[in-house]
C-alpha cells in the first residue's frame, strides 16, 4: 500500500534562539533540552501525516550530520522501510546508541523473509528449496528465540534499562494494546500472545486453559547486553498463513543440533477477530499504551527509507554483515546430520559432524558396518 505523505511547516522558538518547524509546539524543554539541536544547530523538526490514526514527527538534518539525520534521543521510532536488513540493523543501532536509562519503542514492517534466532540451525528451521523458488531471503537476527516468517507483519521492539527489564511486563503492554482493539487475548506460559475468548482470564491476562487450544498471533524474542535489554516480535495481522508453513518446514531430517529449536504452534491473524484491525490501528494502539506505561509525551521519529540513513557507517556495515555467509551460516552451533540409503550392494549410512557451518568429520558405514571408513 502506498502511503501518502505531506509536510506541514510551522514555527516555534527554542531556548537557544534557533527556529524549528514544529507547528507551534514548544520543543518540550521541560523533558528534553533540545539535545539534538545542541549537537546539530541546523536540525529541523517536521510533522509527518503518513500513518493514519496518529501524527508523527520525523527528523531531517543537513548532510554534514555523521548520523544521516538519525538521532538516538527520541523515545518512539517508526521505520518506513520494509527492508529487513535495514530494520534489523536499525534496531541494533538504537540498542547500542540510545541512552541506557530510558525506554524506547521501535515499530516497523518487513518485506517477505524468514528470520531465525541468533542461536539456531538454519538447516533444521528453514525450507531452503521453497525459499529459493519464491525468491525470499532468510536472515539470522541478533537476538535469541525461534524462527518467524515476516511478510508485512507488524514488528514491535521495546528497549529498556536492564535493571527494569521484565519480559512479562513488556508482554503485558502488547496485550493491553490488542485488547484496546476489542480482541480477546492472553499470554501463555512462554509469554507468547494467544487469541481465543475462552482461553484467557481478563483479570490476570494469562491463559486459563492449556495454550495448545489457543491460536498464536505473536511470539517474542529477547536480547540482554550489559545495561540494556530489549523485547521484540512480529504481530500477525493480515499475513498469508498458507505460505508460512511451507517455508518453515525443512526437508532435512535426522539432524541432532546443539542450537535452539523453534516451538511450532498453530497461528492466526488479528483480523480474524476484529476485521477493522490494520497495521496503522495496531501501531496507534501500541504507541498509546507505550506512552501511558512510561509517561511519555514527546513526539516520535519517523525513520525514512533513504540512502542517507542507510549510509550511516554502523548501519551500512550491519546490513552488509547480515547478508554474509559468515553471519548467516558460520554462527550455526554444532550439529550432527545422519544420512542413510540402501543400494543393491548394501546399506550406507553417513554421519556428518559440523560446527560453524564447516564439516569437521564424516563417518561412513557400509553394509551394516562390515567396513568402516573415517575421513577427516
């Protein structure tokens, strides 16, 4: 869907005397002393009317800004890009560069792709022939958790100081956003989001009956580093579910891996339970709940899908890294793959041991172990 964008120019006076276009607002000096203006005196504020249901504020800076106009000092970010390599790297950039003591919300959507967890084995998670036939890439993200299929699904990331990070609390924020759209939902014992009016308790927000009878609309992953942590995951709103299963059912069997295995679950879309639900309405609900939870009244930053933003050194290198063999395959934990076949002259079994995507050794058994060959 093409989003129509308009820019409305207003005026206000900052404490330092520079003009900024903010449609007669006061730059909220009581909570933010124009930190971005102090670093870039010619930075302008703009108001963007691109996402229906709420108003956002983007950032535009002069080309001399080393961060391409992108500041880590906002509380809420909405990316207009659907490039999964960019969005995953943007999330990591914000995680590494935003102030450690404040909460942060990032919302984005990706074009079709399969994303595996940091510690997963792609050969046990992904159907590579199906992905190649559809021209869909697979990526390894920087957080843990299981494999997910992104296809314009809504993705939300909540970043918090490590000391105050609580996965149940952040899951509860998303739960309240869903319920504000008149959709009955609950969190199961793994903190996954489930839907089904007879499977939840409105008081506790937890599933009142075994979650195997509920349909999943979201699952979450986490990353904790030093003083910072984040919680993120996709929300199924209008995803074509018939394609999802084919991409996430690998053809390879008999693999024993030390990697984290995905928990496969039946899934559903939010629109099944509230037909009027859209990416925009759910974004508005999440933003509203995030503001309420953390007492945030500042404007949000709309991150443009531009070459200027992608040229930021950290983002450019991060996007490049995600597409390399070293990141996608060499990060794979150790695993053993056993292959067997029967020939006219006997039975053959091959046991391959691999680590970091490289074969370490291979054990060949022929004719019920009458002959044994080992090659290193």
